[in-house]
C-alpha cells in the first residue's frame, strides 16, 4: 500500500496460485449505477476473462474505493491481483511510481466520479500516456463506468458542475454549459473514434429532473458542428445498469435486465443531413422529415444480447432501429420506430 498527498495505492488481494498469460483486448462501457444489476455478473466475467489471470487495476480520484475489494471477494479466481489507484492531482500524475502501477496492469477499470477531475488531473500527463500504452500497445481490456465511461469516447463531456439538461441543450445547443464538450488525444480506444458517449440516460431524481435522451442528441449535434459540420460522428448512450462489451473485432453486445424497460444501449448516427437550425440562442431543429438520426437500440439480457458492428455502424442484430429528431427546443425529442421490410 502506498499513500502520498497526491495519490493513494492499495493492493487489495493477490492470488499466487494463478498463472497469467498475455491479456486479450476489449472494452466494457457501463452506464452507471451498476451494483447488483441483472447483467453485471456475466459482463464482469466477460471482462475478467480477458485479463488472463493478470493484474486488475481500478483508477479513480478522491481516494481508494471498494471496487478492487469487490473483485477480490467475488472473482478472485480470475485475477492474479486486484488493486486501486487514486490519482488526485497533476503532481500525482507525474509520479514515476504511479506510472509504473498503471503500466503493470492487465485489466484497467476506470471508476465513476467526476470526469472533469479526470481531465484536469490526468490529461497531458504521464498517466495519460500510460493508459494509452495499456490500451494500444500492451492491448489490455479497459472498462469505464459513469464518468469513467464518459472519458473513453473520442469526444467527451466534462462539465465543471451540474451538466446541461436535455431541455437546455435542445433549447440552445450552444448553452454555456456545453463549453465542456472536448475532443483531444486524451484516451484513445479502438472503435470509439468519432464517438461521444453519455451515461445515466434514464436517471430522474431530485438532482436530475430530466432524462438524458435529448441531451445525447444535442451533444451529437454539437460534435458535428464543432468539427466543421462533418457528419461522420456518432454517439453511444447507456441507461443505468447497461453494459456494452466490445470485443477486439469491434463487435458490441449488451448485458442488461432482459426487458425493454431500462438497461438498454443506444447507438446514434446522423442520417445524412445536418440540423436545419443550429445557432447560438436558438432552439435546435434537427428534423429531416422525422428521420434526422438513426438509432439502434439493444435491450440487454443477463447473458448478453444483440450485436452491433462498430466498424461499419450498420451490421446489427437483436435490436431495433429508430429515428430520433427534434422540431425545436421545448417540443423536445421525438422517436419513431423504423419498420423494416
């Protein structure tokens, strides 16, 4: 265990009876609030099998948590060891010991928390370089939940405080809180190029008065606008408790509760047309005859279901196609099913 002012490392358990082999790449996106959800066990096993008996490392800020211990308690036979590393400043992200802890990992889990702090503390540091080494050179599996999933996209949204709501971004796609949409060379995950992600799509509570389905549509519109109206951009949005497992061929499947109510995954792509109205201070209009954005929805099952090919964004199975569009601001997001055949 190592404790410094700028980072905290805790080795939770070690399994000396397991022989590690080279890890297998993959990516697990988690929509947040995953504890004891229906698909969690199978998705976790899918991820840990790719560690091939190696070292499981949790990254976070704000002090070590309970994720590594949970792995030790329930999945010890899959891993050689499990540890947590909290990197709490840019100074900590420069520390050679921190970099060595990361580079030794054979499976990396980026916890939930505050993606703004992840960006502030880690981006442009040796920690960023070490994470990208793991993903693209050592080729280990990487997972992220909530804030941890948010920063895995090529584009990512990292607000300072409360994030923009669906009605705010649909009423004004240049709302002041959208200044926190970023594109950088932060974390480079295969098959997520040109993708912005969002989590907790279905969360509604005292602090989140609206769902985020309209928000992810607005975020996609902004990403396209900010990249010189380039339509070759995409979005992946997850409801809470949804797990998207992406293998090393770019094929995604979804773990969830086996219903069409909650724990679903959404894959959004523009349908060949820019928004009709996209100006500061004016509502977003992205209608295109009710066909502005094509969305493939997969309702996850406890065993994993559906198939979505992130290489071409068209080869799919086990889900349903929808069109999403907005006629302007407070009219909100509209959805219509696509009847094939």
